C-alpha cells in the first residue's frame, strides 16, 4: 500500500480518492473547495491544509484538475509544488489537458529527478465511483509499471499509448468522438419526440440497434429516459459542458498542429460553445440536447 497525495476532489477526483482510501492506501487530500475535502475525509482520506501539505511522505502524487492552466499553475513556478515533492515519488496527472502542457510539466518534473506520467481517464463520474475508469497513459514503461497498482484501485482498463503527452492525444481523440456522438444522439431523440415518439422507447430501440453508444446506454441526454443519467437530475453532477468545450478546443489545436481535418469535431465544438453561451456551461455536456429540442 502506498502513501498517496491527491489534489483536486471534484466530480471525478472525489470518488477516485475515495476508492484509493477504500483499497487501503493512505491518502492525503486537498481541494480549494472545503466541502470537497470533507467528503473525501468521510470516505477515509486525511485532510491536508494545502497542496504542499498533501506531499508529506508521499510516494505517489495524483492530480485531477480542470485544465492546463490549473495543472501548470499547481506544479510550476516559484510557488509550484514540484520543488516540494519527495525524491523518488511518482507523479500522475489524471486531468485532461493539452499534450504540450503535459510534456512541459513532465519535463520540469524530470529536471528535478521525478518521474511523471499523463493518465487522463474515460468512464465519467459513474466509472469514477465504481472504480471502473479507463486510464490512458503517456510516459515511459517503468513509470507505467509503477503506476499500475495505484491506477488499478480506480479503474479496470489501463492503456499505455506512448511517451509523455500521448495519453492526452488519445484522450482528445476519444472525447472528440464522444462530443459528436452525444450531440447527434440528442438530435435524433429530439427528432423522434417532435414526431410524437416516446423518448424511452426510442432510446431502448437505439441502445440495441446500430446507433447504440454510451450516449444511448449510460448517459442518455433526454430527461427521464435513464434514472441515473445527469439528464434525469437536471444535468448536474456529470461531465461539464465547458469541460467538453475545453477538450474540443484542445482537439482543434491538436488537429491544426498536424494539418488534420476534423469537420465534425469543429462543428461539435461550436455546438458546445453555443450551449455554454445559452447558460448551460456548468451543466453536464448532454445538456447540449437543449439546443436541439428547444427546451430552455
Ligand atoms: P471538477 O470541476 O468537478 O473538479 C475539479 C476540482 O479541482 C474542483 O473541485 C476544484 O476546486 C479543484 N481545483 C482546481 N484548482 C485547484 C488547485 N490549484 N488546488 C486544489 N484543487 C483545485 O472537474 P471534474 O469533472 O472532476 O474533471 C476533472 C478533470 O477530469 C478535467 O480535466 C476533465 O476534463 C476530466 N474528466 C472529467 C470527466 C467527467 O465525467 N467529469 C470524465 C473524464 C475526464
């Protein structure tokens, strides 16, 4: 069992830290939101007074923050935590951030003799709670091997996709496809409903037909179709629209850097930008269906 520092206890980090504590690891946690720390303590973690205070005796340091600027802000610069991380600790950033940002922080860690991997996740808040996340890892073989026992306490599928930053590239590919699939699934259900169909029956049919996906089966965008989906609780507690918008922006940057064409990815990015402007930025990204159904 390891001594783990865990920073960032939001929709994903909270349940991930809880699963580490449940697995018997000693977990010291910090988040800017005190209520998030209190939840993790209820699950068996120990509250630290700030990010640096999580690092006492840490063998593994895990971060789960919103975006590149948060990760760079936490690790780098004069106030950055890199200089406080104990020698020999493994750093695992699970946030979804720009590949270039992941490489920049990993290089700064290496300059201090620390190994760091990017390990963004897929599986949503349900996967985080159930400990069934998919981890998509970029980094060297030795660091991946060291991370496996810790990642296994939070997920069931571990993929090592390449060197530093590669985990982020693969994650962006996944989320670009997800963004488009969610939007078109919402569009299809809205079309059926406009023709008088029952969204539940339509979704059940789609979930066993050729358009089946995570959007039909697990995170259906139509309220009332799936009891446990964010749509059925006012689109709260899922994967925020603005986080999807961030990922699609990162995918667009990644596409430009190699001259790739991503017409559906760009179209999806605009849809989530419009949904954000409509005031739904903090809601689950499946709320994009509101744009298509005319619901306010
Ligand atoms: P969130 O906004 O719910 O949580 C982020 C947490 O980080 C917040 O509690 C915030 O207070 C904390 N934080 C920010 N800066 C901090 C700092 N300097 N020190 C300590 N705490 C700090 O976001 P989330 O939904 O948990 O997502 C986290 C990351 O995981 C994002 O990069 C997101 O794209 C990715 N992700 C999310 C999901 C999902 O379904 N929610 C799925 C896969 C990947």
